[in-house]
């Protein structure tokens, strides 16, 4: 009789411990407990490149509910990349500053990196675990010097009501995409897929090609090394992506003449999509961030609103890719005044609750695992890990992205054949 009783007691203890662990984890995301004197009076400044940052200022207000005497402010630095180092060394040193993966390996930012605090230090108690692992970059010393507060990806806005009206299913594979584009064209839609195409910067061709190229390099470390070194031999790994661009345009899925009427890849792309006659609009998540604010600015959308979301472009027989990249990252100036309160603010901010709130206000992709938080981005939460690529984690560099961007644009515009673009890898400009 004793043995079953002991077993039962052990089971009860185990269940209690598991429940306690679960509660602790949930509490870490849901409840912030001040660790410093809440009467502390000091200044904390965040500098960045945004003209304004209402989402962050909302976080300041919430932090002040705990620390009412802490004066927080956001300041835009003019010519940010060229003035940041001087600001960090100046008399009025910022506490927190924008950083990004493009700074890594660039000697221009050596002085900036010298000021960065290691945010993975256990003493800081930042909940880095609430962030998707592919977004947290560690340096050669295993330090986390930048923590993402927004992320980005590439895909297409989908007008669900148009698909429902015409009786079509939203495509999930390359074959289905080609078929539904043809079906929309038969119904009179001039360009079933649209996007910005006037210049290579932020062009739809890059948005289509980059995920495929990045995925190919992620599967082949030798190819990635060649691509980063701008070795012409790496051009072959662009071929499937460039052929896809050429086929989408050549088959009439994308009408470049219609796309060229769109004047920019932000406001004009959004307003064109809100006209309601575009089934799929190719763009980046940074563009999608402007949709909520512009719903009321579009007379067409105000008069006839429709359901929409942002989803991967189904580029292969298996579907689309989730390119999971940081957008805006924060670093802490370890040489700033009031470092303890600065770290307290970061501990408050780096949580599932606050990061999701900030992403919701800005309508950018949250860096947390909770992609369903905003239904617009929910489709990316269904992409399997095998089709998720984190470019910064695998080591994709900016010079590489320039090559695929220009190659895709020139192929799409008919300025180069696929063979010519592949052969010119490393010298495209």
C-alpha cells in the first residue's frame, strides 16, 4: 500500500512543479515587477532614424506607470548612420539607439560597437526567450549586442474578398499561383499580381527573387561563402529565382505596364491595393505597416472595405518562404548616464506583451513567436521551420543582396537575360 501512495505523492509534486514552472514562464511575459526605486528621477533618451515613433512613446507612457519620475524621450538623429558614433561619444549621450545587422562587419561602425552593452548578461534579466530564435544574433563572443523590436519579411497582400467573389482559392503552391493568375486574367483582371517596379530599390522583382535566393544559399554553406565574396560562380544559385521572376512577368501574372504606374513602394502601393481590383500585391512587410493608417485615406476602401492579409508568395511546389529578418533593433549605450534605469526600461520593453503592443501600433511584424497577434501577418505563422530562413543568422551580407536586387530588376525589365545576369554576378551595379 505504501508504494502506490508514494507514487501518487510524487506525481502530485511533479504536477505542482510543472504548473509552477508554467505560471512563472507566463508571468515573465505578462507581469512586470519594478526592480528599482519607483521614485527614481532621471532621464532616458532613445535615438533613431524615424521621424517620429508613436509606438515607442506609448511604451514610455506605460513605463511611467511604474516609474512616474523617469523622463523618457525619443530623438531623431539627422544623417543617422554618419552621426551616431559622435552622439555616443558626446556630452548628451543617448541611452538606447537604433542598430541593425548591416552594421556587422562594417569598420565604419567600430566605434558604435565599442559602446554596445551585452544584453544577454543574465544580470540584466532581459527575456530574450520571448523573441523568435532566428532573430537573436550573437557575436563571436556569444554576446547579444542588438535586440530586435520589429521584424520584416517579404510576401504579398491578398484581397480575400476578390478570391471569394470569383470563386477561387488562395494559392499555396507555384502551380496553383500560375493557374489562379490565368483564371483572374480570364475574368478581366489586367494584372492579377502587382507591385512597385519603377526602380530597383524595393521593386517587386527583388521581393519575389530574394526569398528563393536566400533559401538556396541557406542550404549550401559553400555557395553562401562564394556569394558573400561576390564570386561570379555564385551566380548560378540565382538562376531559379531569376527564372521565376521572368516567368511571372512573361506569363502575364504581372503586368509591368500597370505596375509602372505605381509611383512608390509605400503609400502608392497601399492605395493602389485598396482600390479593390488587385487580387495580390507584392511588397515587403515594411509597406504593410502603413495599411492600417491608410484604410481611412482611401476613398475606395472606405466605401467598399474588404478582408486582406499578408502571406508568403508560393514560389515553389512546396509553397512560399518566410524570410525572418530584424527590422529595427535596439542597443544600449553601456557608457550612458542612468544605465541601471536604462536596463530597467529594456527589461520592461523586451517582453511578449510590450513588443506585440508596439508592433500593433506600428503594424510591423512582431519579433515574438506570436505572429497571430495581428491577423494581417497570421499566414506567416503557418510556414514550417523548414521553409523559414533567417538571413542574418546564416550570414547573408548586404553586398550579396545588392546583386540579387539588381539582377532581378534587370531580368524583370528585360534589360538582361537570365544567363547574362547569372554570368554578371559580383559586378552588377
